[in-house]
């Protein structure tokens, strides 16, 4: 594999980062990427999107996260070079450093605003967009990468696409224990203010090691890795799956659907880059011009729209008036049709004021020969070099292995539950509705 | 003075806050304000504005800060009620609690995007706007306040305006040691990742106390208060006065000036709320529709403008291409004219690519009979009740007392300093320019 | 049940505590206990005993831990009074506060130096000693308690002994989620510097609640409690069961055994209080005069003893020369006899230089109708008041429920494993020995 | 100067440290020193001595502090080698590393229990004792050092004694900004739980740099260094000069004086090592056998002594019954004689129950051509290499420069001030006494 090198900066650049303390930049190419407009735009895309509506502190952006992943790959490379580069070149080749650091820095470059919802509605894909930005000669990122080597943009793209031939390089960016997850768990915990995401990063940096086919952890680090898996599980349960955060996503989804319809009918306007998407004729520049602020600027304009549903949904999104929800388990889903009728009777269009939302995640998966996490099990190396899969050593990881954690929820307007001082709760529609809600579950 | 009370929520609402841990809400009115669109919009206005370009983590908003000030007033009231309410009603009247908490929550309600720069160019004033929002019957905030009492909006507004008759209530929100400063110092330190802003808040909460004419601190708390003043000084030096942050403000200022001119000449467009300001015919709704995202949406559109200066300034702002700067002291300001000519010769319009920027602050002021900080000296109470002004007890505060800390800088394009690999640095224009820059100062 | 009250201090006393921030004392009786010689002696007994040899920072003592438990009970009482005292007296009776706080403060009063090892060898019992100190009229603690009420010492003792009739009071001090464990997990984590023991105490304080028969947690706090159980499991694995820490205990045990023998044979001396134990004629004063420093003073004297085994064991303990160890699983224990012979051949008395040491713990136990943890399962209360046992809601707790975590180890002199530069490792004794050690396990 | 090198350990040893995270050991000699009995004994000598009586968490020992200083020198060497070793050997010679790290590790090796008080009474000196232990061929430390080179012990000793010829090496261990102070300020802050000692160590490590004649800091680090000086000032004011901590030292002093007298009169016993000092015939072994535990073991025995003054002083020390105090300023010292008479009249021997205690410190000293801090001013290097003395750049440091901070106090039994419920406060002796105490000061 080719060796890529970058000229060094005359003076190291150090950025303050509340999560990792500092982020150190010594390569010209890293500095140039940072200065590029495609990278700078990430400052305007929140890392957790609508979750800031639930955890007010979570205003951090994809810009800091990408920097954080870069910094962690840099520190992992330091560990590998110090301990595993001298003795045996097969274990760690220092020539990989630049490639892995830049791939870390750019791994999420393709994200747009509210990726999940946006992609679903407009058919974009942040991974493909990232590849495109890296490879398109019109972007400043591509120009910066080309200064290193004509092959460099492709190499970086292939690491992010997991097609680069060296599994060690790929797994530092994409695996069940990669720099990406390690950064976002810590960063999201710091900014939300929950304590669950904290695990012992300095310990992880001591026990992570390369081996012939990938990355593993030394035996004395088992508990640090176990703690990381547990933290991941807890962050999903407490933050990423938060029922109110998901309500905001539900509203966002309905809001954009309604806007699409209204725009097609010519009854609303939009700023240029979003208009291009609503018209279905967008190009890369439009995509790069989008961000959270652009979306919210349009939503703000739409709060004055003549379509009352659009105006209401825009207000609900911007001013945090979430839908409420109940858990749906077993065959209780059959009740949803009846509840939707009651909601309609109460004056809400169920297409825009109700939703079924499922969120599930596998906290850890020991082995899946195919699929997204194929072969990415976490391994612990014993003194004699034997590799043991993590769930074989940890009862906690064993408990989570292969399980799906999460829930399915039915969202609807809070009014349906009424409140103590609210006379309408005695009306039959509301009473009937409320009979189906108990302890936060949908019941018969 | 009137007693204001609010119905209690059926269930306490607790928000996560990374700075104070949690924020507790028990009053209906506080909850209603939180839900109002005027308050929710603060989510879209960054607390530190352009400083996020220097400290990438500083993405926090005025929303969290206002909540934080509310929480600190709440905790100070807890202290006062526990210790000073029972024995002598003159010391602390628990009836003040709701008023002081709501004033804390709303003290920065009137802020718009990039207040400093925006106000200068468009003649707005965030303090007056705050009063307006509180008192205007069309706002949701006003509606929420009215549910408490017809007099409540005015009372809240007068506390924020420092005209409310009880000095204890006013000083909790506005003084040299108020809940506002205590929150922002800690919050800005947390999000920038610097350690300077940290002082011992839990200790301050133990030693703060009311007396007849205001708020002071018990003798055993002198060092905690001293530390707070030192933290304040350090945050100004390290964060608020950061030369690159100010560069971004300089660019913003020039960008908006240029946009005003271009808009008047009809060669650019703007989204409705900003257009209203560029046209000089805005109303409260327009102001409330503005936020950082709206501004940046317009800037993004303007990167495609035909006016190359506007397009360049917009790009420089959005993609962080700051001007560089030198300190100007003594009579060296006279050199600026010459430097501007050189800059013009090098191809930059000095009106948009240079600036003199002064930032100075008084870290502490013992006594000033008139002016903004009139009478707001910090006092320490001895065992026998004697009050001693802080700088009389602390050599550090004495050193800072009355001094102006800060500097004056001349901003210009970085190209003027060239770089090692840059052939043009040997051209006479650049050489002449560079002769006037030494150790970061402007020299003859 | 009787109501106990104490006069209040003229001025609240606040102690600094790095774990909880501050510890607040307002009752005269708490202050008096703190001043008593029986409580002050806890300053001289390390909380983690020999574990400081492994984690150098772990120098904290039972004094701080007892204060910390007091502070947590105080904060729990605050929560209970604020939320559950007004509405229904059966849920929380504020009259319990003093009793529960004092029981928290005194729950570990009976500990002596190195309790585990010491008790085993000298037949003492820290729980009984605690009862004795509380009830004996010659102690300052008893005098302090009597000032509250003649019945108070007995009531306090019965809470600690778990015989007090109100289960809510008892469970705050002794259960699977009590103030004792919550303090020591956090404190031990802080002083060892590991991150595993950290859980979200402020959240726990929000969600803990009384119910008719005990203490439970509200439904929205499930994850905080889950995290606490996981932290507990991790602290056991990483700190309390640390193999080197246990080695120090093994040496201590052998050292005291040998000292007993030597003292009986009249070949060593001891300071008065320890001498009383070595002679088997001790009284309460002797017990109270013991502490870590007294033990180590004697060990220091014994480093000069004529008995080379005693002198060596004392040096090994004081100067941290641990034995090394391997895990013993399945039927491999049968090999120990052979290994002991090899060790003896190598010149070490196996009685003093080898040991089998087992440490196991149940991280959580859902239900055990009898035994030490009888009925102390952790329960979560749903919205309608239904109680659900924790492991039914958490897959992590379910995984740990009822399991025994820990290991059994065989300890022996490190020399048996030789080292690279050590010629004797080629001698047959050592080679034979080393054949039975692989990947840290005893093998055939 | 000679180059010293040590064989490397087969495997890096990593210790947990709550202050610096981890402490890394790669050299055999560092490991050997750690294992030596002279170094291990530091585990039994508290870093802050009697201050733990005021801040219960402050149980940390000189063992951890010495390790911490070692770790900081190691990190400073990393910075120097990365940035200043390649370009110009005169700036930093990597051959100095081992010497400076070992000197850091051993700089406080000579400390005994309660150094300050003990040295005053028994004529020992911890600096000379440290030299002795390093150079004496009977110590394990000396043996470990000799394995590096026959000259190594002397070289290490000369660095600690500040006579080593290279000022860069000496100043890393002893100057106004050395690894020693940087560790103890942070460590003491962590264990006491105060926030004042925290400064930005990671920033300091970025801006510290060598120059021809010593160590300085780059211009962009001025505020980090300023913050460090302020932290130092605050720790002295809040922790090291704490009036109750000093009371404990006063009692300790009187207790040892009385014990000396009683021992000479043959009316008390002592354990061997302390007995050697009381008899005035001690050798190095006796000194090494002393520690806090030995002292307190003797004090515990003396609580049963027949001399009531000795027994009382021992109890006061062990069970924290401090004397109380007032500040003495100006000519008020003349009143002390009168107060002592009153105290004697009240039944206390003033020789053992009163004291004048002065504690003053210079937080920073810009330049003193002679004396202890000669030439150790802190310097900031500008871009062009000019050195500027710190107080010229920082108004805070200028304010502290050359000043003496601290106070003089008169200590006496608390009973003299009586208490509200105490009838004797109306007796004339007490009334007369109390007339001279106001707001914590001695008054006429």
C-alpha cells in the first residue's frame, strides 16, 4: 500500500476541545481541510439534531465531532507507534498514520441537516455525499487532499467506505470499538450533561493494540472495554432513544412532508437551496448550502404560512410543542386504528398528528457473518496471543450480545390526555382514548 | 411591595444542565415562559456569537444561559430563605422569590443574533427589546406573566431595568456579583473548555447573604468572591477579548455594512425578517423571527452574490478566514494610515478589509458614584455586621480595581504578512508593511 | 416510634468533602459525635486497607466514609421531606431524620485496622464492637447520644443492627441500594482514580422514594439505578478483587499468624494495645487504641526481629513486595500440593509463602427469602404504584442477578516465575513450576 | 555533563493516579527506587500533616506527591524532546531526562513525620536527610541508583541541592514554577476538595520551554502561568495558612516539648525509633523507622500518661480539640502578656496552652539577587526571543510580587470565649478576656 505524507506546519496548531482537552494539528493537509468550506459548514449542523430540544446543552455540531474523531485516531496512532511499530512492521506501519487521521477527520463529512429525516424524504445519503465531496475536483476538500498525492482522495474515500484493503486502518474508523463511537459517546455525554457516556478513554488508549487482521485489546483492558459497551447501551437508552427527542423527529418528518405538498401546490416559498430539494432538482452546491439554520429559517417563514397545518407543525417544531406517546407492545398495535379515529374526531389530521415510531439498537453483536457489522466483534488478546471474543469474558456484554434494545411508540397530541383543570377530559372522546393508556403503555 | 405567586405544577419538571447539573421548575409561570415562542427562539441565538469560531465547543445559546441564571437565583433564594428569612423579615422576604426568579429567567430575553454588531448597525437595543417583549400583550411571554397578576409584567421589567425599588432584588440580577455573571462565566468556561472561568459556586451559595440595602458576602467567603473576580478577569483576557474572535466580529460588521449598501442598490435579496431590517421597516415580529440561522442563511446566499466583496466577506465569515491583527499602543496609531495605503496597493479595499478594534473592560470597580456600575461594589460583612469593600481585603482585587484591561488592535488581511513559501513577501509593498510588525505590536 | 430531637448548633458547621462537595452539620449531637475520641480514631483506619498498596491514591479513611454516609442520609431525608412528608404521613415521617442520620454516621464505628484479616485472627467483630461502643456508658459517643434521649443509643444501635421496626429507616443504611454503598463506591472511585464507580448520585437523589414497606425508585430513575449496580460490579472486579491487593492481605494474614506464634514464644515485643490482643486479654480501651499506625509501628519494629520469616513478612508488607498469583479453576486445585512442594524445595515455608485466596461477590440479588440480603431486592415503582423488581426491567441487572463474580487464586513467591535475566529459571524446580502457569491460569 | 541511562523494563508499568490519570514507568531504576524501603516509607507520611484535621479528605502522602513530581518532569521532558531537542542541542539535551526524572522522584525523600515541627524540636533537616539517604551505601535507594552509574547518586543529590551545573535541570525541580509546586498545588486541591489549586496543567505543558539559561514560557502561555501564581496564592490563603490547621501544629509542638521533658524525667515510655530521638542518640535507621503512625502510636500511649498536661495535649491532638485564635496586628502584641495571665488564672499553663504563630509567604518574587529564591523569577518569551519577567505582563502577579501574605495569630483555649449556655462567661476573668477579642482580631 502506498505511503502518503504531508508537509508539516511551521508551528503546531492547537485547538481547545472541552472533551479531549486539546486537538493537535501538525500536518498541512489537516489544516487545509479544516479551512475548507465543505468542512466549515459542519459547524452549522448539530450532532444530535432534535435532541437539543430535550437536553438543552446538546448544541454541539458535527464539526467538533469530526475533529474529535481525528484527535482520537491521532492518539491511537501514537500508542501503536510507541508500542507496536518498532518490533514488527506487520503489527503497525507508521505510514498509515496520515491516511487514518484524515479518514477520521472526514468520516462524517457528508452529513446534512437532520440527516435521518431528510434522507428519508429527499432520497439523499450522507455516506455517498461524503464520498462525492471528497472526490469531486470542485471542492476545497478534494483540492487539499490532492496536494498530498493524486491517489489520496480515493484512498481516504475507500477507508470511509470500508473497502480499503488493510483491516486495521478501516477498523480504527468503523467497527464496534472505533474512534467514531468513542468520540460521540463521550461528546454527547458532555454536552447533554448525563454521566452515562463516560468511560475510561485513557485506559482504552493504553490497552488498544493492532494484530495481524485488525484491532483488539490486551487482556488487562477487558473491563475498560466492557465499560465502554455498557456506556453505549446506556446512552442509547437514555439519550438517543428519548421519547421526547423522537417526538421532535416525528413532527419534523410530518412538517417536511406537508411542506413538500404545499410547495408543489405553490402555496409556500423557500430559500434557494431548500427550494432545489423541494423541486427535486438539486446539485452538490445546493446540498452544501443546506444546514440547520437554513431549515429553521424556512420553518420560521412557514409559521406565517396560510396552511394552518404547516404553520402549526412549524411552530411545534421551533417552539418545542412535542406530541406525547405511549409504548406499544405485543398485539396492542391493533388499537392504533381506533385511537386515530378518536384523534381525528378531536380535530387533528392523523396523517400529520400521529405516528408509530420504532427505535431499536444492538448494543453489541458478537458475530454476524454478513450485514453491516460483519466480522466486527470485539476481541481481547490473552498473554499468549489467543483472541477471545468479548462476550465470552464479560457477563454484562454477554447479556447485551445480539439483543435488540429499544421500543415502539405511538405518538399523538398531548391534549388527548387532558389535564386536571381541563373540563374536556370528561368528554367521551377523551375518556375513551384515556382508557387505553396505562403506566405509559397502550392497553386494551 | 406586592406579593406575586404562581400556581405550582402537578409534578416538578427537571431539566438536565451540564453546568449546574439540573434545573428545577415548580411554578406554572416559569413553565409557561419556557414554552413561549419568544423564549424558545433563544435556542437559535448563540451565547458567544462569533467566539465559537475560535473555541469550537462554544455552541451554547442564550436559551441555556437564561435557564442557568434562573436556576442560580432559585438557589440563592433557597439560601436566603433557609438562613435569613425566619429571624428578621427585613433581611429577606420570601415573597420576592417568584419575581427574582422570573426576572433572572427573562433578563436576556431581548437579545437578537450577534447583538453587539447588529445593534450598532440597525439601531436596536436588546434591553429595550426585552422590555418590549415582556410588556407587549401580543407575546406569549406577556400572556404567561399576566396569569400571575396584571402588575407582574411591569414588575419583572422594572427588576431587569434596575428601577424596581428593592435593591436586594435588583442586585441578584444586576451587580458586580450577580446570577447573570456567575452563570455565564461558568457556562462559557465549560463550553469553551478553558479552566479559567471555574470558581467555587457552591461556596458562593453558602456565603452570599442579604442585608438591609443589598447583597453581600460573609467574611469567611472573601476568598471565594476574590476567586470569582479573578476568574472574570481571566475569562475576559482569554476568551471574550480573543483576537481571532474579534476578527470575526470585524468581518461581520463589514459584511453587514456592505450588504446594507448592496441591498439598497437592489443587487442582493434577503429573507423576509432580515429584509425588513435592511429596508429599515421592521416590527416586533421581524425581530422575533431573526436568529443566527437566519443571518447565516442570508450569508450563504450572498456567497453566490455578484458583488465580489460581499461574496468574499460572507465566505470569510462562514468559512472562518479571519483577518489578522497587531496591537496598537501609544502614538503608533498614526501609522495606520500608511498601512492602509499599502493594503489598498495590495488590492484590498481598506473600508472592508481593515479595522481598528478596541476592547477594554473593568474587571472590578470599587466605587463609581455615577454610571453603569454605580454603587454596585462588592462588600464583605464582618462578624459584627461591618461592611468592607472587597478591594480593601484582597490584594488581587485591589490590583484590578478600577483598571481597564484589554487592548486596541489593527486588523488587516493575513496575506500582508506573507508566509515562508510565498514569493510575494519579497515584493516592496509587503516588505514595507512587515517592517511595522514586531512581536505582535505595531512599531515604527 | 419515639421522636428524637437534638438542639441545633448556633451556626451550621460545613466541612469540605471532595466527594460530596460539602458536609453540613446543624445538630448538636452530630457535632458532639464528631468530636468524640471513638469517632476521631476512625481517621487512623484506612477505608480500603491494603488496597492503597495498589492504588496509591486510596489513602482515605473510615472517618470520611462515615461522614459521607451521614451526608447522603441527610440529602435523602431532604428529598423525602420535600416530596413525601406533606401529603401522607405514612410515606415519610420527618421525625425519623435524626435517627437515620446518626445511624448513618455511626454505621461503621466499630471497625478496627484491617478488619477482615484482624477479625479472622483475633475473633473480633466490627459490628458487635460498634454496638458496644454506642451502648457502653464509658464512651464519649454514648454520652453524646444520651444527651438526646436515654433511649437514643439503643435506637441507633438497633437501626445499625437492622432490628429497628421501621423498614424504611433500616433500608436507608442497609440494603442493596443504601447510603453506605452509595458513598463508598463514589469515594473509593475518587481516591483510587478509577472511573468505574461513578454513577449519577444527583439523579438517584431525585428518584429515590419511600413507600409503605421500604425504599424504592420511581420509574424514570430505572437507568440511574441500573448504572449504580453496574458500577458496583465494576468496582468489585477492578478494585476490591484486585489480585495484588489480595496478595497484600495474604501477607498480612501470615505476618500476624507468625507474630502471634513468636509473641507466644516470647521472642518479640509489641506496643500495649496490640500486645493485649496477642496475649488474648484485651478490653474495649485496647480495641479503641488500635489503628493502622499502631499495626505498622509494630510491623516496623518486627522488621528488625530475629525470626527471619517474621522480619521478611513485615518488610514485604511495609515495603510492598507482594506474592504473585494464578487463577485456579475447576479441578486444577489438586495441583497446589505439588506446587507447594516445589516452593518448599526452592526454600520458602509454604505455610507463610503460599495461600489459596477466594473472593466472590453477588453484584445483585433479586430475591433471597433468607440470609444476609433477605428481602432487600431493589424495586422500581410504576406510575400507578406497582412495584417491579429491578432485574425484570434491566437486561444488565438480569445478567448479574444471583451470579457470583470473582475468582480463586493461588499465591506464591514471584521468584518461582523467574525473569529473563535470571539464570535460575533454567533450574528444574523453576521449570517444573512454570509448566503449570499459562495465561495467568494454573494448568496441568 | 555525563549521560546516564537505565535499562528499560520489559513491560511499561502504569500506576493509577487520581490527579494526573496515570504515572508511567519504563526505566528499571525508577522501578527499583519505587520498590525500595526508603521510598515505600513515604506512604506513611502525610503530605499535609495536621491539615487533614481541617480538610478530612487530605489523607494523601508524600509517596504520591513524589510520584506526581516524577510524572510531571517526565511530561515536561516529553514536551522538550518533541519541540526543542531536534533543532538545537543547546536548548534541550535528551540525555538529561533520566537525571531530571529521578531527581523529581526523590526530591522529598528525606521528609519525616510532621517535618516542620519535628525538625524544629529535634534538629533534623529533611533536605540533608534526603541527601544522606541517596548517598549512603546502606540504603536500597543508593543501591538502585548505583546500578545506573557510580556517579549517579551524587548527580541526583546535586540536582536536588541545586548545585548541579545545568540550570535547566535544576529549575525543573526547584524554581517558582517547578514540577514540585505544580504537583502539590493540584494534589492538595484534589484531596482537600477546594477548587482554588486548579490551574491548566495541560496548557502549562504546551507553553513551557527551555532556553539557554533556564526554563521559561512562551508568550501565548502568559495567562496560564498567571493563573498558576494566583492558584498558589489562593492555596496558601485557604489551605496552608488555615487557622485551625495551625492550631493543630501548635498543639503538636507543645505535645512534643512536653513529651521530651517527661521522657527525660523518666515518667513516660516511647517506641524504639522515637525513643532514640527523645534520648538524642538516633541514627539513619531510626529516622527511616519514623512515620506518622509511629508518632500517633506514641501519642495514643501517652493519652494514658500520668502527666495530665501530656495526656491532655495528646488527646487534643489525636481527637481534634484545637485551640482557638485571634489575629494580632500592629502593636496589639503587647496585650498577649495580660491575656496569658488571665488564661493562667483560668487554670491553663500558658507555656503549653498558648502560642503566637506567624505564617507568611511570598506568592511570587520578581527578583531577589540573594536568598532562597535567588534568580528564580518566572519569564515569558516573546516571539523574537526577548524574555520578560512575569509581573511586567500580569497586573495580578504585579499585585502579589514581593508582598508577604499571611498573618500572625495568638492561640488559646476555646473555653476563654465561653459559649451562650455557659454560665462561666459571666465571671470576670472571661469577661476581661473577651473584651480583647473583636471581629476575630486582638483589640485593646
